[in-house]
C-alpha cells in the first residue's frame, strides 16, 4: 500500500540500464523505497529511477535520465549528471 516501506540492499554497485524504468505499483511511493548500495549508483541514458538512493561512493545520472526521489552519497561526491 501507500504506506509500505521497501529497503533494497546490494553488496556492490547498482547500474540502471539505458532506457529502463522502475515502475511502482500497488500504491507504492518513491519516498518509501530505499536503495542501500554498497558502492556506486549509475543510472543510464534515458533511464527512470524511483526512490531514495543511498550510495557509499557516488550517484551519477547519465544523459536524460531522471529520478523521482533523491540521491545521497557517503563518499562526498555530488549527485548529478555525468560530465557536469
């Protein structure tokens, strides 16, 4: 439902492929989806990501990718588009 919380954990990096989408169903909300990533997050060109990204090293979005939620990195690297 709308108030359910999901925590997804990885032991390595999270690489979101080009032109793919995370689609939330059943009333799930991006603010309640937590991606705990042991290394870096990379969201490919034109990909759509949803949730709160918590990465150890960095969060990078490629050309025309998007995020509903927010991205944070413990490594001190800014979240943003590659090349910027």
